[in-house]
C-alpha cells in the first residue's frame, strides 16, 4: 500500500502552508506566553502551574492510553463511553484526529527506521550533521510534508467505529474546548479576566507546546539516545527523562519489543503513569482483556545482562 500522506510531491501548496501554520502556532503561542510572563507583574502563580499540569495530564493521557495503546495497538478493550472519553482527550492534545494519528503510527511500526518510516531520525546519514538533520526531521520536519486529508490507510477498523468517526468530525471543537476549560477555570477561580487569560496561557498555549515537544521526542530522542533492553529490528531506545514527561511513552524500546502490551514500563522501577491509569480503569471494570507480556516472555526476549 502506498504511503500517500508522506509523499511531499503529492501535497498541495495549500496543505503545505497549513502544515507550517499548524507547526508554528504552538511555538508562537509559547513565545507570546513567555513574553507575557516576563512582563507580568505577578509572576508565575500556583494556579497557573496547576492548570498546566492538570490539562497536560488529561490530554497526554488521551494520547498515550487512548490514541496509542488503545486505538493504535488494541492493548485492551473498552466500552463506548471510555472509547469516547479517550478519543476526546486525545483530540484535545491538538495532534490531529484519532484516525490520522493512528494511521501514521501504525505505518511507523510497519517500516520503523527504514526509508518508508516518515519520521525516522536514522535515515539521514552518519556523523554530526546526519544526526542534526535526522533529529530535526523526526522531531518536526516530517510534519511539514504530511497530507492530513482522509481517507487514511491502515485504519479500516476505525473507519467502522461510529464513535471515532463522529468525534473526529468534531476535532476542532475538542481542541477549542481544551483551550476554553483552563480559561474558564482561571477566570472563575480568580474572579478576574486576568485569571482567565492566565488560564488560557498556561493550561492552553504552554500546555500544547510542551505536550507536542515531548510527544515528538519519542520520535526523535527515543530513536537516537537511550538504552536498549530488547533486540528489535529498529533503533528504538528507552529514555528515562522522556518516559517521565510522557506518562511512560519513553520506554520506547520496550514498546517496540511488545507492541500490543498495555504496559510500557516493564521493569518495576520503570515509571509508567499510563499503565497505572489503565490498571485503575481495569479495577473499576471500565476496561478489560488488558494485554501484558508474562515475566518469562520478557526475560526470554531481553538482551543478555542488560539493565534496561
């Protein structure tokens, strides 16, 4: 099957311009927010950080548990309500509708670190300049040459999911909602317009910027720097810092070794907040048939004498 969404020659100038805007907006928002913070008399307030952390956790949960572990890899099963919640929370992260995200990520696993992997950092030559080019491409550059127009390959299952289809149609609404929620909370909790603006800045603009950068770090950093616990056919690596900031996504080599596992942090010390969330949902009976490799499967596949 051709990978039409990663072929720059087939993308219209309008789509390319739109991609530049989508990539640039979080950066512009972050710069504007930073300037506002620098020149704001009151500095950073506890409520600002609370809105940032709260919205970051909610929307990143939608990405790692919803978009990635559930919709992409079917690591567990869930009813319509939970599917809708995970899809909406993922949309609120501002990384595209469910079907587009899943399609791109399934393609990444099919062709990981080959010429057909549209965001591999390891196909740009060796040496310092090759690493720089590869990092830029994997982290951001590939987004400038992507056609986000459906239909998408690799998602025939989602094309039959009426819940996902309806939520994807309202994608812009969910992104706007992710900006409205912290704005309203900031305004109500402080009783001021300035509080509403601070909520928009911290829970909206800065949150989206940071969430994007750490998500993109899984593509770039985790295919360049870190440790390999399992032998795989790609250059995926585990990176502790990325894992902490992405609720477990940074245990990327683990994930590539066991793609359908709901748990990415396979060692007891590998912190995985996404997995803890799935455990909680499972205990409440909201998700079931949770897939996790056995201890013997993990040991059998591990690199001899590796410490992860």
